[in-house]
C-alpha cells in the first residue's frame, strides 16, 4: 500500500474490514445495520453508567454492527395527553455517554439531537468538539409546534453548515405522518435538500404503509433525477402489553391483526420477534426489488432485560439477512 | 354402497368427488375456490349469450372449481360522482343466464341478488324456482342509503326465511368499510345472526387491512362462542391503468406502493398476476395459522380478454395452493 493511504483506509474502513458507516451511507449501495441505545438515566452515578456501558458492549460483542445510534430522550408528554406507560426519566446526554463511557466502542455512532432542548452555544460547542469520521448525527425537531424551543431545526442546520459541514447528517422519517398527511416523502426531499444524506425511521410496525412511503419517496427522487438516500428502518420487539401500549403512546401504528395476535399470545416476545424478522424480510425484498438503499436500526423501546436481549438477537438475525 | 345413499352422495359431492359447495361451506373446514362471472349484457341476442356461455365454459374446462359466482350488476353511479371508467351496461339476470345458458355447468352457482332492484313478488318467484342444492345466493343491499329500493335487505331475508329457508345464503364483506368505520366485523356478526353462513369479500387489494378485519371477526366470534363462518376472498387481476382506475372507482383501496408499481410497470398484467398470487399466499398463511375458514373467488372486473384469461390462470394457480 502506498504511503499516505493508511489514513484514507482508516477513514473508510472499520476494524472488521467493512467500510465505515459514513462511507456505507455515502455510497448508498450497502445494507447498513445499526443498534439503537438509550443512554442511562441522568440520576445514575458514574460507576453505574460505566457498568451499564460495559454490560451493553459485552452484549454487542460478536454482533457485526456498522454503528450505534444514541438517542437523545426528550419529554414528549406535550404531544400526547394520555399517560405515558413508562415514566419519562431524563437521560445522560448521548454525546457525554459516548465520550465518557463508550470509549471501548471503536465504531461510529449516530448521535441524536433534539435540537430544541439546547441553546445555540451548547449546540455550537458540541459541533466543534465532535470527530466527524466517528460521529454522525440526526437532528430532531420539536415534538409539537406549541412547545417552546431554544433552537429550531433550521437554526441547527445553519449552525452545522457553518461550523461542521463535514458532519454527516440524517433525518427522522415517520410512516404514521405519511399515513395521516400523505406528504412525508416530500418532507424527506426537503430534508435532503437541506443536507441530510440518510434517514432513520421511527419504529416500524405498519410495514405496508412503510412500503408506500418508500415507494413514493423513491419515485419522487427518480422523477426529479435525485439519487434516493438510504432509509434505515427501526425495528423494536414488543414483549408485553405494556410495551405495546408504549409503542402506541409513541404514535406507532400497530396493525390491528398484529395487536390482536400479541394481545392473545402466550409468548408475545417470541411472537413479536418473529413478526420483526418477517417485517425485515418484507422490507428487504421490497427495497432490493426497487433498488432503494436501506438498512436497519434495532432498538428496544422498553428497558426490560428480556426485550433488550431479544433486540440484540434480532440484530444478529437481521445481519444474516443483509448483504 | 347401500341403496338410497346415491341421492345423499349426489347432494354432497360433485362429479370430481369433492363435496358440493354447500357442504364445503357448511362444514367450514375446506378451502373453497370459486370463479366470478358477470353475465353478458342485456342487449346480447340469445345466440350471442349462448356463444359467450360456451366460450366461458370452455375456458373453465380443467379448472377444479367448487362453483361459479354470477354477479347481479347494478348501476352504482349514485355511489360515486366520478365518471365510471367503464360504462354501466345492464346485464342479463344471473338466474336467467344460469338457467338458460349454463345448463352444461354441473356444479353449484352462487347467484348474487341486488335485492333493491326487485319487487317482492319477483324475488318470491325466483326463490320458489331455485334448486337449493345447486344454487346458493348472496343478497346485496343498496349501494347508497338515498337510493330508492323495491325490497330492502331485511325484507329479502324475511322472504327467504319464509319461502326457502334451506337456501344457503352468503353476505358481502368489505375491507374498505372496515378501514373507514372499524365495525365491519360486527356487521358480519349481525349478518351471521340473520342466517348468512358464508361471506364473499369485495375485490381485495389491501391485504393488510383485510388481515385486520379477519382477525377482529375471528376473535369476535370466538369471544362469543360462535363458529367463524368462511370468508371467500375475491381477487381480480389489474392489467391496465384503466382497470386500476375502475378498481378505485369501485371503492377498492389499492395500497399506494402497489399502485405506483402497476403504474410504472412495463407489464402491469403480469405484475398484477404476481401480486394476486402473493396476496393469496399471505391470506392463506394468515387464515390457516388462525384456523379461520376461507376460500377464494377469482374474477376479472374488466371485460378485456387478456384480463379474463389471466383470471382463469390465477384460479388455476390458486387451486394448487389450496388444500
């Protein structure tokens, strides 16, 4: 290898020899696998957070992930007047969790940013600190138009363009918004025009509507001569009726037949696992057939151990299905 | 075989050795295959109608059908202010078509009756004339609540109960009504309580919503200790954009991804055929898993030759998938 190529290689390849996440997403030709994590609650001590990080990384050992997604949890109770099935607990800043407790994680992370939570100088400080090869981000707007925000999505994009244009930025896409308003694919195009180069979906249970969203997005791109950007589908198992209630509270459309099936199942976690595998299969076949770039992000919306462990098994299963 | 068993055997078995349709539907344990036909237009001469019947029966030769469905076409333009993509043409009465032109057809027929079209004495005359072992019926109510009717659905049911209680009666079920109002499964229960012992769906393109309808119906039955009655899913290929427009005019929900796919396909008929096979597979797996009795009715909503021939091939393909 010629001298000087090392650094290029380092930027594009992970230790396992797969190109780095930003390379995968930039080329939009590979099928990406991520795992989504919620940082520990803010009340955890440093020792507790370190312990959680160690247990988590041990769980992920042997999973050939392309990266982690670190969520930025916001109190979205303004969005839904119903009682939240799991209580809202403030969590450690995902960038802090990454920097302080996940140093053993060598691969990229996608740091979510609910930008409305942060004053501009806090966002600027973080933007200046990050290492763009290692960190990607998804900016999330406010959960409701009434909620007061420190920084709008537009302002956050302008800051990134000014301070860190090389930061690879993704955006959220929501099937349920497509089902209600029918224009989510156009919102995706607008986000793409603002510099977003990939999308991460909310938890997908309504696969048929998701196929329609992808189809409309794909053809809207091709009709405009734009290359479609990768969509990373988020899957989460649902191991109990409480988790099902939480998914619905979060605004996830669970098809009625699937809800009935989980409600009447003697083992909802095992059934839900199988449904997630089936859903992944349907989305993989659909995207490959359309030549739509895609990937998966596996998370557990519940913090129950059985569901977290099942999500790791699900990621393992999905890796065998991806190219 | 003991003397006297012949007639029982004749009543329950077709020439091919499969039990007769009414037996299949009564036992609700078999998977039924029907083919739906629209009678020739009323302006056809007797010679033309006979010729159409002969061509049709020749097409069906070798198909192991359990019966035919003969539609009673009504002018439903009151239901939809948009222009009907195919013009409405009055058609021969399905019972007349059966009695006069389909005498070579030895198996049962399901005669649709848009009951609002007929005065009570006309319905009574037909009811007295039919041979219940050979003929089943589906009573269809008015296409809109404003439309004046000669006989209501309730009156038609009362007539049948009085004159021909042994006539096996089915009812229509509509996924799109379930999607809009959410109570179609309860309407099915009400129809069951009025004596309907099977259901024939409108053309199914929205398979996911249909699964939800079946699921809600199945569990509504089991929660009440009622045996679920068979649902016969109607499938129709869609070979052109005009047929697609007609399906939508008829009120069929075509998932957006499927609509996009057909609109952009170089061969919508072949693609639609494959989608119908896939949809049949999904419905078969779902119903078997739930232990929900079911069957299929294959029709062509278009009168184009290529689509009619494809519907016969589709019925042939589905027969290989059924037990």
